[in-house]
C-alpha cells in the first residue's frame, strides 16, 4: 500500500515586501522538498519561489490552480498526488491559506482521506490586526466582506456594533481596497461616538499603518485610507 503524502499549508507574504521570516531554514526546506503546488494564483507563486530560491526548479514542478469557481469540481484532482505518496504545498495568493480563502475545502477533503496536514507559521492579516489593535481578543468574530449596497451595509454595521456591545465581542471585517474610504466613512456616520474602530493597512509592508481610536476621535482626526489591503475592527463592549 502506497504511503500517503503530506499536505503542507504554507503562508505567503501579504505584499511585495518579503519579511525575513520567509527565509528561515524550515520554510525553505519544505519548499525545496516539494514539486507539486496547489495555488490560488500561478504568477504570484512562481514569482515568490524565484525570489526565495533563485535556482528553484519551477519548470519541473506541477501547479494545480484553485479558486472559488473550480474548487468543488477539482477536489479529487487536488488530492490524487497526496494519495499517490507525493507531498503537496497549498499556497494562497497572500497570507494564510484557508483563512478568508476557499482553500479550506481542500484541507477538509484531505482529512476525509486521512492525509496528514501540516500548517506552517506565517502572516495572517486578521490575527495581526487584532493583536495590534489593543482591543479585547478573548472573543472575536471575523465577518469577511460586508454587503456592498449602502442600505444593507449600514444595517450590517449597526448589527455588528450592537452585537459587540451586548456580547463584548470584537468584530473584524475586510473590504475591497478601492472601497476602503467609503466603508470607513460609513462606519463613522453609523457607529456611536464611544465605539472603538481600529484600522490596519498594508500590514508587514514598509508603509504599514495601524491606528485605533474611538469614533469620536476619528471624526475629529480622520484619514484618507489608500487603496491597499485593510482590516477594520469594531468594538463597543466594556473595557
């Protein structure tokens, strides 16, 4: 009976700037021992591998592409190399695979086939933003993207603010970069003055910005949020 391979869950940089962590020996050893990759974005992965290991044998590797549209129909193809004894690396476009990312379906399918899953340490913008916010992290909830339509967005913000107050829960969400400023302004116009809002922009990059203020303070000293990846955190419970 063929011994099954191992599925490595490999975090990737959150932007163009690659921190020194990605050059640690363990991380590089895993990459060098792997020639089958399940990736969200082929170009991003190939560019990263060349930056980390200049002589990486990319032409001898197999890259299987996953996204929310082809995931369920290709699960068997993604798992087949593992069942045949090959180690496979799962890599998202940025950050940790399966966190705000459809890759979790691949990992669950691997568990169903009793395949060993090994997560590597790496940057998660969600956790990093929460760590740096100064807001309580004993109980928190990640919402992903809030509704895009104005009326639905306002109701969603009101709902999560109310839940934060009644349950002492920290609320986290993200937005498409080009809509950062509009959702920021919607939060300021919707939330109570004593509610806290933390904004983390371009984490791990040279222009990283992390600011936590009450809504009242934000109204007095707002900012223009660039069209870069951002994490928004709301808390209106007891401190």
